[in-house]
C-alpha cells in the first residue's frame, strides 16, 4: 500500500507543525554547556576566596555559622561572582540560540520565544527575590539550594514551550536543591553540580541530539 | 478500509490547510503574519486556503485594530477541532492497518 507512506508523512507534518507553532525549538544546547562552564568557574572562584580568607576556616564551618553582615566584603564578592556568571551565561545563551534560530529559519523573538521567557522568568524572579530575603534574614546557607530549587521549577514551568527534555533537567535541579537544604554545608558543592555539571551534560545531550546532525528537510 | 478512506476529510487534503489547522489546534489563536512565516507561503496563497477553511466553518476569523493597522487572527471552531481529530484518527488507522 503505497498510500500509507503518504499518510505517515502527513502525520509527521502535523506533528512538526504543532511543535513549531507552539514551542521555541531553537534553544541551543551549547548555551547550556557554556553556562555550565561559567558556573563551575564561579563556584571555583568562591571556593578559592573562602579558603584564602584564613579567618573563615573551612567552607563548611563558615557556612554553618553564618556571620554574614550586609555590605561585608564577603557578600560583595558573592554578588560580583554571581553577577559575572549570570552575565556571561546569558550572553553565551543569547549568542548560541540566535545562531541556532537562524539555522532553523526561526525568528529569535517570536511568540514562542516570548511565552518561553515569560514562563521561565516568573519563578526565576520569584526565586531571586526570595534569595535576597533569605540574605536579609541572615540565612546565607539556604541561598544556594534555593537558587537550585527555583531554577528547577522555572525549567519545569517553561518545558511546555520548548523541547520536552528540559523537564528532566528541572526535576534534577529541584532534587539537588532539596538535598542541599538538608545539608547546608554542601550548598556550594551541590550548586556547582546543578548549575555546572548537570547543565554541561544536558547541553551536550541536546547538542548531539538536535544540532550536530544535518537538518531534516523542511516540510513547510 | 473503504470506510476509513471516506473518513479522510477532503477539506484537509491540501498540506497548507493541514498546516494551518495543525498550528491552530495547539494555539489559542494565531495571527496572519505568524501563520505566513510558519508555513512559508505567499499572502494570496495563505488567504485563499484560510478562506476555504472559513467557508467550511472550521476556522473563525477575528479582526482587531492594533494602532492604525488591522490585525487578523484565526482560531479553530468546535466543528474544525472535531473534524481535524477525526481526520487525524483516520490517518493513524490507515497507517496502522497497512503495516
């Protein structure tokens, strides 16, 4: 029955169009890889800073005792460190995703991109504000796990508007965040795993799966 | 078998119409420009196919002013959704049976 190939193709085209019209499919895996590398660099800088400040002793003890004052050098260092990681990660993300969108013949700022960003941003901004409140209360040790939890939740929230696989990354981040909340002293280590190692692994998988292969023939 | 082929909806036989319906099924509404970019077709071509779907009452049109320009957007009707799902089921069934 030669017609069945034609029908199978039609079904594939329907699926393809449904995905393309409702999801932002150009989110590049490479942006994950680079964000992961920057996060590891940021965590390493934090670790070195802590160990150099002899008065703090080991990182674990320091984080458990939490003598953080607003405006202290330590807190300033944290903000600069985190800010740089965020800045470089976002830059890499925008660069690689724009490049990928061009290849897919997709606009970078279309309806699907707007939906994706909105659904990412709401839990993420909530998390950011929550972390500032944690700092205000002096609960420094909970900041790293809280960023993991909120990042994971925002990925889950956004997964309807991009490639499905991102939800598994979301579950892993939430799990790491919860573990981190139980073992305060390991917050930064788990942070490095969640934002560094996991993002790199996820990015590589997505890159191999969707970007390194030659593009499929365009249906429409 | 013959029954199934009858269920294949002639209104969806054209791939552009199929594309329009697919995009409208998963979005609340889609405007003309977005549809045009998604399907990579000319204005005239898209308009004629959308009109055909509108005539079948599978698609509803909404026109509104954004500033001074009109913005035309489309959504599926209840009938359009039902018919599209029947069409999709029939396609799947045909593929399954021929294997």
